[in-house]
C-alpha cells in the first residue's frame, strides 16, 4: 500500500464522498466525477483504471445524479476549486 500523509482537507472530502456514495449505493470515484461534472459545464475528465470495476465506476458517473444536498455536503467539506484558467478570469 501507499503510505501517503493525507491533509485534513483530503480527509474531510473523502468522508463526504463516502457518505454520498453509501446513500447512492456506488463508489466514491463515481461520486467525485459526478460532482465535478455537476459543478461546471465544460468538463473533460481524464479517466483510467486498472480493472473493469474502475471503468464501470467511470461510466456510472456519467449517469449519476447528485441532489443539491449531496453537492452541498461535498462542498462543505472543502470549497470547489474550478481551476485554471477560470480562476484567472
């Protein structure tokens, strides 16, 4: 396994993603991808995986609908960073 020290922000976001994933009966990577796609109109995620389960999770994210409460729960864990170049504008 990887021994990477997680920041408080990363731990907080992971807990929120896990809670939403449990309610949606899915995996956290699907929720994370769906969250990003709900936050901005032009999203081109680069996805990959080591097995078919990962691929299925990526595909599932395309149809996963998050409620306003789901999105707020994730956003409360850490502010959404829309990234460059949008942060420059």
